[in-house]
């Protein structure tokens, strides 16, 4: 696109934006003077849809009016409530409904998935992660290695950027797996890196891992609702994600889980069990031997927390109305404009480390600050610009297409330029 560094241009883009009306459907935090914050942390916690309160109130009313009978008599019966989320969530991540379920939280889901897909032997037991994986993923993998009796230092293989570079190179992963694949049991990779914002080629990662008969899992915490991962077509074995970032479901809300269709009917996969992954037709017979359900539902354990799922439903209904294709189209334009404006600043104090290719990133741009000067982030906050700092030297900024505008981006960069 051809961009222009003027307020008039930004306002014109907003007037022509087919998704501009979505902004009014969110609560935008305000400063002491009642002005909207410039909110760029949807990659950490998405804003609240105005519809969320109404959705939750419906379930509170049904709880008050029906008590336990709400499982059957509520407007949205609780017994099967999680099924109301499945189709929309599957659409967002590019999966079949059979392959997706909303349950638990991200790291819990990763552990439950590793029960099934980390099957180490004395020879083939190592796990590959990216060197700057999100800490929770690293801790989860380390604890799995320890739990199975392996040395963490020997069992953990890191896919690292090349010397002097910030981003990962897929050829280096190919080299790792080619050389050590006979010892690797699992690749667990962040689909969109939390620090750099780099979006990795999931299909190629799956092909690389499967070439040496390794299972492949993806953490989509920074991908779900941001990029279009096309999980089914990618061929990865499993994935997990949270819903409180780009999916706007509220702090600490439930996560999502994907298990590829090729594993749907495999009842021999090791897994933990509870009554909610037992055959729903005989679940309430109570004394039946365990009969695991096919597909992703076969990894559930407990009946779902309705109020948390209700907040997710409010957001997913918005996604269903708009569609990921339209959101990605706006995201590429909005993030491209953001990148253009930052590159217009004549300063050697900052640089963008996120890939410039729109197909290799979502909406997050990671701005590296010279000398790890955190004061710049502090000054942005003092100017009611909400970004987040990640050690050692990055300010993460995410112009979310659902509620951020071109004018937001222009104003933010204008203030940033003044501070620099």
C-alpha cells in the first residue's frame, strides 16, 4: 500500500474502513479527563466487548431462576454449553469442529496434551522448543522431562536465531531435526513468538518433525484470533491457546485445544480421564466403564465453567459475524501503516524486529529500544499509551483490527516521535 504520514490520511482510512463500527462495541479505557487511552496491548489482554455483560447476565438470571435445572432449562443449556463455542472457534483457527474444544487454561492443556503426545523412550525422548519460548512453555516442557526421569539439560533442544539476528530461520530447525531426529520425541513451538511477533510456517514445521516421526505441537497463545493458522491443513498433531488476548474473553479465561483429525478415533493414546471425556450418551449412567469420546472432546476432564465460557461466546459471536478473512485484511493494512510511520522516525534509538513481510507476522510489532532504556516505555504510559515492556529491550505494540483505528496508530507514533 501507499501510505501517508498525516492525520488527514489516517482519518480517511478510518472513514473507509468497513470494520470501523466494531470499535464502538468495546469498552475503551479512558484517562482522568475522559479521553480514550491509546490501547496497544490486545496481545496481552483484549478489551471487553460491551455485549459480554449482557451474555453473562443471561446465565446469572438463569442460575437464579432455574438452579440446577439450568443445565437443561436455561436459554443456553449448561450441559452442552461448550458445544456452542466449537464451530466458531474451529473457524478462527482453521480446524474441523471435531478437532477443537474449549477447556481449562493454556499450560494445563499443554500438559494434558503432552500426556498423549510426549511418549519418550530411552533413545527418543528429547523435546525441541524455540530458544525464546514463552516461559510457561519452557517450564512445562522441563517439568515433563523431569517427570519422565530425563536430564533437562540433555533433553531440551533449543531452536535459536543465528548470531546477530533476532528471528528464527526454518532451515536451522531442519538441520536440528535432520541431525538429532532419532532422539527427538516432540517439537513444541510457539506459532507466533511472544517476543518478536514472528509468525512461523506451521505446515513446514509439521513436515520437518514428522519426517523423523516426531510429534508436533503448537502454542497459539499469540496466534488465535490474530493470524489464520489453518491448523487442520498444517498437519500439526496438536495445539493449544488462550482466549484472553485477541479473543477478548477476560483475564484468565479458558483456553482452546486442537487435536488433529488423524488422532480422533485413537482410543489407545494415553490420556488422563474424567467424566466429561466419557461418552456423553452414557455419562450419567455413572457406573459404566470409561468410554472415551472421539476428537478433541476426548481430552476434557470436568464439566465446564459456564460464566467463563459465556464471556468467550460473546467474543466468538463477534468473530463469526466479521470473519477472520476481513480481520486479517484490515490487520495487514493497519500494522503496515504502523510500521510505515515508525520507520519514518529519524532515530537510531529504536528498530522494529518483527518481520516486515505481513505473511510472517500478526498485528504485533516489537520495537527494540537501544540500551534497553525502559524509560521510553514509562513515558509512553505517562502519555496514556498502553503498550507492554518485555525484558530485555522490547516494547510490544499490537494495533488490534477489532478496536484499534488508523488514527490511534497515527497519534501513538506522533507522541513516540516527540519523546524520541
